[in-house]
C-alpha cells in the first residue's frame, strides 16, 4: 500500500482530528497537525479453534471471529528549537479558545514560543486519549494524511524520553500510538468533511503569513482573500498581526 497524496507536489501534513458521532451526527472537534511519519503499521488478526476431536486427523480449524484491525503511527515531540514545531493544535467547532484549556497545567502557545515536549504530549492526548464524560470514553479520531485515512480509538501510546535539558526537563519524546479501527459506517462521510476545502478553519498568524497564501492553502483559491478579510473585520488584507487568530469560514464558490 502506498500513501501518496493525490495532490502531487503539494506537501501534505499528517492530521489527527477528534470526531463526535454519539448523537447520530458527525461533528468535527479539535485536532492536531503532526510530523509526517516515515511509515505506518497495520495489523490484521483472525481467531480459529484448532482443537480436534479425539481420534480425528486433518480437520480444518474452525473460524471463531475476526479481531478488530489495528494501525500504528510513530509520534515525535521535540522542543529543542532546532526544527519546526512537531505538533500544531487547532480547534474546529469546540467551544474553547484553544487546546491549552484542556491541559492540566498552563502553557502559552504562540508563534514565538517553543512548547515543552511534555506539553506537546499532553496536547496530543487532548485530541486522542482524554476521557470524555458525556460519552464515557475518548472520542473517535480520524488519522488523515493524503490518500491515507483511518478512523479509530487510541488503544495504547508507548513513548521514550530520549533527550533532556541540564535541569532534567524532557526535550524530545518519541514513541508509537496504536489505534483500534472503528466501524466504517461514518468513514466516507467523515473523510469528505475533513478533506473539504469548505471546512471552517481557525489559524494563528505566523511570521511570513499572508491572507493570499492562507486562502490558497485552505480553499485552493487566493482570490477569496477579500471575503475572508470581511469575515474577520480586517481593514486591510495586506498586513496581518503575528499571533492573531483568523477564521476561514465555509465559502460558496
């Protein structure tokens, strides 16, 4: 299996997005953009009863059941400052200002701040593994990277702390996240929602960002910059304030 993106030449980033379908409708919640992995792993398993009656030989094993498929991805959280951010959180429709509200400690996220590796790990768990009281389990998640799309639940997360500061703070955390595949009944609809250019987005402006470039990235059409500027109450689309938050709403084209 290959994981080549259909958008040849365009860099696709791995996205993990929490999904709530507990009410019978699909709602996209919060998500994160991760470092692209070098590989994925998928596991398939079938159970058979190999017992044979006394005095018999050569009978076929009896099929019992197929075990839920699993898939695994490597995770990487780095706060050395020697590379671009290894996790970028974003919110879609959750009534929260940002994912830091879900953390058990305070951390500021802006383009000029290096997020501690331990906080990056907690941001990942805020999307994939936190227990949600109203549904009595973590949310389903969609793992989306180009042509690769899977829906499941986080089963396990094994991490190694591989680099530390002189004070003992973790500077790099590496590991593997394993997910149990969920039923495919919502897969196609969720995929179309997530990959849609009309999906509402929120972005924090980084150094070098322009509204033209952001509209081209999100909608595939830079000419929509004036509508986005009006939606955000911008008096000029040419100058964006670093650290400000912009909303990119659904736009009929």
